[in-house]
């Protein structure tokens, strides 16, 4: 069996913060999303590859070298050129050969053990499923109906879900199923794992489900990104910083090297402050601020602010600010 981590998308739903940075490398706590996945995968002792694109190749190479995994790079530079997940699986087969594959979406944060997941694999397609608990929310995902641990119905992004149980982007595809990808793509089918699973089920291929609870985040929106931060940031990580005696830090927070927390600032809880940021007389909570951003006399709540921004004299709530923006009220 081989492991394939899918990170070839351009994450347009999270633009502008993912315009120049891949979603799998967004920080959550003291690590990036990909590292949480690689740490779980590392316990399996399996041959592992990251599937990405030419545009983001350099970003992933240092993680591939650090964790001793391979890279499969599709020759795309733009969203409209990308292969899609099933197309990327075909490229992996072409390069690595047919095998059983553990396939993991690179923007997924999940609570279960991959070893336990693989222990339930018996040679049939296996998917990890999670109860989102809300029919409206389920419309965004592949909705699953089970009979025991057997999938009897799968519908990708249904208008009227019949269940709140959804597929989470962690799969095992047996060698025989991987061998059918050419057939699936050659018939003009949609390039998505959900539609591929639906296609398999319609043709009588058995699919088994592994149910888990606790947490699962598909980092596809600012809200899910911030919720993941709140779940996974359980203790503070404060590096070498300058901090005013009048400033207050409310854990848990991450404050990276070179940051300056000046004046009567209040940081936290659940705040990520990137390298080289200057925060002066400002309150920041439930938010992510990327490197080299300056925030003065402002209140930031449940917002994401990209790198090298300047924010002055503002109250920002539920905001997404792109890199190099300069926003202020008054002088």
C-alpha cells in the first residue's frame, strides 16, 4: 500500500490568503495543516507521496525533504489547468504503478488514528465518515447512508440530503478499483472523489465506512479554518518576542519570533500572530494574523489578516484581509 496526500488545488474559496500560499500549508496552532497529516501518516511506515502542482512545488519540497516523502507534480500553474483529484490519482498510478492507495485530502484535519482506520480495511474501498449533525451543512459534502458499516447510498452534494453522515476525504482504494480510473475518466465523468465513489456504488462495487467522532475540519472556508484553530490550539507557543509590561496575553495563543506586542495590547484567546508582526494598543482574539503585519489601535475578532498588511484605528469582525492591504480610519 502507498499513501497519497492530495494537495494540487488552488483553494480559490480562501483567496486572497491562498493566492500565493497553498491551503495545506496554512498554520493551525504551531504547525501547518500538512504537518498534522504527515505526523499521523508517519506512524504507518508506508511509502508516502504528496501530489501537488508546479505552481506550489517549491512550497512543498522542504516538507517532503523534512518528512522523507516523495513529490508528484502535475504540470499546472493555474486553477483552470488543474487535473482534479481523480486526474491526479491517474498521474500517481502512471508514475508509481497500481497498488492499494490510502488517499488523504491535504486540507483535512481529523481526530482518528490512521492505524485504526487501516485495521478495518478488508480489501474493499474504505471511506472515513463523520456526522456533521445538520442537513443544511451536509449539502456541501458527499452524503452517506449506511447499513452497518456498508455504504448503501452515496450522493455528492445533494440538494435534499437523506443523512447528516458525510465522507471526509480519507479513503483506501484497492488496487482493482485504482485500475478502473481510466475507465471512469474516459467516459467523461466528473473529476471528483465523491462522484467516483457514487459511480462505483452504482456499478455494484462494495464500499465500507469507518465512522469516527470528536472532530473533523475540511478547511474550505474562513469559518472552518478558525474553528480548527480553536480546536487544535490547546496550549500556547510563544517564541522570542518583545512585549510591553502593559500588554496581556490570554492563552492559548501562538506568537512567532520577532513579533512586538506593544502598549496596552491584549492577545488571545485563540490568536495566531506571525513572525515580525507589530501589534500596538490592540485587542486580537479568535483570529489569525500572518507575518510582518502592523496593527495599531484596533480590535480584531474572528478574522484572518494576510501578510504585510497595515491596520489602524479599526474594529474588524469576521473579516478576511488580503496581503499588503492598508486600511485605516482617520489619521
